[in-house]
C-alpha cells in the first residue's frame, strides 16, 4: 500500500479530508522548524544578553560584546530571522 493511500485511510479514520490532513501535517512540521529556529535565535542572543538584532549590533559596535564571534553570530541571527519569516509566509500560503 502506498503512502498516499495510507494517508487517505488514516484521514478517513479521523474524519478529515486527505488534503486537510496533509495540509495540517505540513503546517505542524513548519511550526516545529520555526520553533527550533526561535530557540536557536534566543540562545545566540542570550550569549550577549541582547533581546534583538539591533541590540546585539549595538553591543558589538560599542565594544561591549566581542567582534569575534559576535559578527558571525549577528549574521546567523539575521539568517535565522529571515528563515522564520519565510516559514511564516509559507504557512500563510497554505
């Protein structure tokens, strides 16, 4: 039995269309990825006792946070924030 037919069988069991079952599964998966990225973002910012990218940038610029690895972490946080935003857009598209 193929994966799609298994999904159809399971979705019937829970009285949900296969399409909605798949959609909700994709959304759940994306939310989990988003949650893990938010944790990673928080952990990086917490290293510098910063609450956001702007604050981290300010701390690095003024010298209260080390340039290395500060700049790399700043870039990483920006990339994480972009990925979180993209996930939110993908969820919205569903």
